[in-house]
C-alpha cells in the first residue's frame, strides 16, 4: 500500500475552501474530528469555514509552507483580508489586516481527524489597535 | 550524501535549551538567522532563550509534535510554567500558565536559518486575565 500524499490532499482541501465549494470540503474531514484536543465532530467543524467566510468575505488561504510527515502535516498560512466586524475579539471593522497561522493536522485515511491551529493575534492587534501594546516577544 | 536527520538535531537543540547549557545552543544557529522574516543575526537570537529563562525560571520545552521535511521542520511545543512578571504583554505575575506554540524552522547544513513561531497568547490571556474576552475562534 502506498502512503497517501497528504500535501496534495491538503492543497485540494484549501482549494475547495478558497472556492467556497460547500459542502465539498467536509469530504476531507472525519466524523469525530477534534479541534484543539476536543472532539467537536463534523457538523460543528464544517460550520467554521462557512462562518469565517461570512465574517471575512475576502478570506483566502495562502499556503506559505507545508511539511508532511504521515499521519500529520504542518502548514504555515498567510492571510491578507478584511474582517467585517470583530475578529479574534478585536474590532477590525473592515480594515485590511495581514497575519499568519501555524497549524498542525492529523489525518486518518486521508481525512482530517485533529487540528491544532494558532493564529497570530498579536499581529492583528497591532494593525487593528495600533496604539495598544502588541505583546510580541 | 545522506540527508541530515533534522528531527534529531532539533531534539538535541531543545535538550540544550532545557539544560540551559549556554552557549551550546548557539552552535545550532546560523550567523544570519532570520526571525519572522527579519534578519536578527546570532547575537540577538542567542539572547532570546536566556532572556526567556530569566523571565520564566521554570521554562521547559516539551515537544508534542515534530514533523520533518528537509530543509524545514515544524514543532508543536507545550509549556506549563510561571512567568515572573509580564509575559506577551500580559500581567502573569508568577501564576502557572499552560500554553502551546506552533513553530516552523528552516535549516541549512543542520543550522537554523529562519524561525516562524506563534504562541497561543489567547490561552495565556484566558488564564492570566480570566474575566477578559479571550478572542478564541
């Protein structure tokens, strides 16, 4: 049996998200998917990108780095987008912000079973609230 | 020429950090190392962990996930530690906090040439300032 090419699976997944090709992306996700070590299940998971695209109409996933080591992958994503209102608890209100996300995924049979995302909130904060202390190291 | 085992190099690097075996960790870092796409160079880079261990005496790097795909690796790190004062711009003041970091490294000849770290500031905020809106997605 050949190992699945998870990089290729992940690129197909993000391409579906960027096309907002609902509900195709859910075909990439396992029924009992975990998010930050908590089982949220497919119905809750599939609502997340739909909600994100509603709140951020110009959202686009740009894969900057992708490292595959079955059964996991790690992706560094970059975003240049304009959240309509509040984003990560910050009043962005349509301002264009640039930020990154470092995210790990675990797969089983080419489906995502776990996700551990981290978004650069400090970068968004520095752009949305430039007077505030950004707390970067 | 065999490919370097970057996972093994990285585990040696974090073991040195955890032993606070200064200045051995700098042997793992290239002279013109970049941090978040900005060249900071080795002298500035080597000060970071020393400063972190001074501010967080019980700091310990726990590697939860490690994916290697030369020339890069991605690590998911977890921490359970007690920053003495302010950490990430938050008044932690010795409280024990639990958080994670997703970080990418690029290597050249087994030396770190670039780092892109993201720390879960929202998790620290929720523990240090439990009344505040944590801004998690």
